[in-house]
C-alpha cells in the first residue's frame, strides 16, 4: 500500500552505485548488492529496492552512455536512487509515523507509537521485560559473579539483609511471630546474594508431605526446576488424608498474622520501597526494583509455611507442586535504557515527578525558605525535558493515526509550543517588571536554538554515527530543500537588523580622546566611545520604516513555510518517495496503539499547561542566574534556555545516526531551525503587536553574524551528500567557538 506518490517506472528501475563504481567509466551497477545507507532497524526495515515490475539482468546492469558521461552525472543518478525508500513495518500506524519522519515540517520521532508484538522482539529486549519468576538454565554459581551483582551487594544487599535480620529478632521476641522470624532469617541470607536462588510458593501436596512427616527434610531441594510454574500433581486429588492432624487455621484467623502485619511487615515494606525507588531511578538496576516490588506485593503477604527457598546448587527432582515467585540472575542490565512504560522511555518516566517537585516548591515556598531561587530555576527548567518528550509523543501519535493534513496542523501547532511558552512567559514577566534584560535573553535563546539546531545537533549526530559507520550518505536534494528554507529564514529574520544598521544613527553615551578629554574638547587624537547603539525610537525610522518591515517579514515567513509544505508534501513529494513494501500487514487489525487520538490530545493539552507553569517559575527565578558576575547573559540564553528543551530531539537524532539513518538526524535540526524562524519568531512579533511587551525584531551583531556564518557553513558541508565524524567534529568545534564568544561577551547594556 502506497502512503506517498511513487516514481515513474524509468526512475524506479535505476540502481544505486557505490563511490568506487562511480569512478568506473562504464558505470557498472550490481542490483544484488545492498547499498542501504539509511536502514531503520528499530521495529521496521527500510530498504532501497528496485521496482517489482522491473527485471534486471542476473548480474549487472549498465548505465546508458549518455548518463555516464561523467562521474558527476552518475553521482546525481545515485542520489535519485537512494532517495527512494521502501518501508517495512508491522502495521499502518507505524508506517504513517515513519513516512511523517521524512516529510517536511513534521517532528522526527524515533520511538514506536504502537506496541510491538513481544514474540518479534529481540532476545535482548525480551530479557528486559521478562518477569522474575522464570527459572532458567545456568552454568553454575560462578556465572553470577558480575560487576552488577557485586554492585548490588554494596548498594542494596547488605542493608536489606540487615533489615531482615533485625525484624527476625523482633519476631522471635514476640514468640507468637516465631514462624515469621524463621522466614526473615531465611530471606536475610537470600537477599544478601539472591542470584540463582529461587523463592517458591508451595502447594497443598508438599504441605501435606511436611505435615505427614514433620521430621523429614521437606525443603525446596525437592522442587522441580524445569519450568517456572509446576502444575498441581495429577495424584493430588487422591492424596491420603491426615485425620489425626487438625487443619491449619486460615491465614487471616491467626494472631501471628496480625503481629506480623503490625510489627514486621511495615519496616520491611519501607526498606523495599526505598530500594525499589532508588533502583528504578538508576534505570540499569530495574531488576532490583522488580525484585523488591514482587517481595512486598506477594512474598511477604503469604503464610510463612508456604514460602520456601532453593539454592542454585541443590536441586532434586521429586515432582512436588510448587510455583516459582522470584528468581533473579542479574541485578543490572546495560540495555535498560531501551525500557519503555506505555510507549514512554524510562528516562522520561523518571523525570516526570520532577514536574511535581518544581510546581510544589515553586508555588508553595514563595519565600524561598526551603529552596533557593537557583534550585527552583534548575528544577523548573529541567522539568521541561520530560514535558517536551510527552508533547513529542502526543504529536507523533496523532499524526500517525491521521492524514498528513491533520498531522501538518498538529506539528505546526504543538511543535514549537514548549519554546513559545517560555518566550511569551519571559516577555510578559519582563514587561511587568520593566526588565529589558529578559527581552535580550529571549533573543539570545532564539539565536541559541538556531545555532544548536544548525551546528550542534547535526555535528554530534555525524560524530556518533561516523564512529559506528565510516561514511554515511543522505539525500542531498531533500536536504537542499531545508537548506534553502534556512537561507530564506535567516535572511528574513535578520533583514530588519541589517536595515537598521544601514539607515540608523549611531549614538554613543560617552566618548573620550586619548588625552582624557571629553568629546567637546578641541584636543586632537583618537576617540574611544562606550555604549554605542543605533538610535531608532527617537526618530521616525523605526515607526515608519523598520516596524512595517518587521510585520512584512513576519507575514512572508509563514507563507514560505506553507509553500514548503505544499512543495514537499504535494507537488514534489517524490523527493522523499516513501512507500510501504508489499506483502505485509498494513491494517489496524491487532494493532495496539499506546495513545489514542483523544488521549494524545489530552496529554498534549496537559503537558502544555504544565510547561507554561514551569516556564513561569523558570522566568520568575532566572534573575539570580542572570546576575552571575562572571557569566554573560547572552551565554545563559544560547545554552541553558535554548538547548534544554531540545534534549529529546537530540536523543532522537543520535538514535537515527546510530542506525545509519543520517538523513533524519540532519532533518531533526533543520526542522526545528526552520520552525524557529518561520513560525516562532513571527508569532512573537504578532503577539507583541496585540500585547505590547517590548519585543523588537532587532538582534545584536553577534547574533547576526553567528547565525549567517552557521547557515553558510552547514550548507557547504551538506553539498556532497556524505557525512563522517570529521565533518561532525568541524560543526561541533565551530559551535563551541561561538559559545566561547558568548561566554566572554559582555552582558547587554543596562543588564
């Protein structure tokens, strides 16, 4: 099923060729050689395949002589071929999401928006989601001596065991809780080194055995370990009765149960809850969190006679009825960075409580009695990271389940909501407090977003992707569309600044000559002037010329954005040319979407409201940060305020680069930069027109030349359609040089 227009049979019958083949005058291409430089491995497979209707020769196909007259022509042919992509995914929703990634103006999203079939996941991922009640074959006790397991003993094991030891003593003191005291001492040894050992719940068959022969050894050494759950024995129904022994009292009819629930269970629940929280926050120790949760929720609430332990070195096979409850082999796993909860990455889940903390300390502790302004600012600005991730997931979910028109509207509406919320909040607070510094901070943040998206995001993706893949290729024609729009965008937003410098009057507050005289003296010699600026508001230049120019540019830039959408999504969609391969299920049958449309919309609205609150707190407590004597306010704007909301986008770009899909890595930054210039800045201009907050679209020289130079540099690097870690290093080094300029630059005048 095609999700976008496909090429004609002539263009689809062409074959990709390598750089080595391009040097051959005969331009021989091997259609059976895989040149997939942009393959998606995470839940989908993207291949560049020839059209099914075309039947090439079994070995080689030759380019026409006219087409291979030069290497340059062959390179163009290669770029046309590699721009054709066939997406193979599990369902139509994921296909829509991947197609949207290649569309102009759409937020590039890496994570899945649907639940992938568990049986199709890799063994590494299956291990992450496996429950800790499966007994697995292992080579022996020495197999469990790993760095993660040793770290568990140092971080958690010894004090969990100590807690069980003390609670066991308490149960022995009560006398009535003697069975629980014995259980605590067994668990004390277990949690000191649980790896390879198993906690079982025994059934009625094994319990009858122990009641009939209380002096025999009825330990878990008799447990069958061939599976995690051993079904009841077929002979259980005919097991001999024991009339001489009274039936055991039900669990809730025992006095020892209430002694345990009042004295023993609460401290152990607190200990395991703390362990669960800490190990979950550390992410890579999530198995310890699962182990603690299983212990508190199940094991400690069972009758003590039903809980038995087996060691990894003593197991016999007597076929007794048991059920494995807990069996952990490794306390840590590096791949837990891939772990998701309802489609949300575990890091975003862990950062979400930070939003609540920021709101509580920000709006309740108004007098800064419990937290300083620096802490409140750091908490509030960090809270924007998970909120940006949730907004991105909501946008991707709605766009993947809708047509491209709805997706384009949602992306344009919510794609910049995080940044706009902060900018508008800062401008409003600066206007109410008569603080012009916040306006300059907003301009610095806008420029910092441009520089980060043009230089840092592509650069870091090229470096990380280049270290794994020696050379990566991308569609230079599709990248050229974004590059052209970047030129238009940067030229548009800085046009009023250039105009003001061409026609404005330079005014200096103080000028002195070399001899120390003032500007009115007749002494000759060079003059040194301070606080020079262009005087725009004292005359008619700003009101009659610059302000109309600003409104004109702000109207033309969104129009250019819409034209770019029409060009890439409608009239020239063959530039991206994505279609779903045949022979795969593309319907919604059996598809489990993490977030429905309505749920995504509600989460988008809630995340937007929370972002507004966090932005309000960040701007309220930003002044102590701006007052740092050794750090320029420009530097704070172009780094902290500009790049923290883009962290989810940076992570997405790096993931694309690691999977040899550098095209999307580059589009991540270009998409944000274009939206900053063509949507965010015009919205701020028109917002200022309706609610005068003093925002003027005039930037300092440093913002102007840094942005123009960055756009020229990145277009030069993107010309050949290839990337490696050296090119990425060049972009990152230039970005760091510009940051150094901002770091040592003086703060804006009057701030």
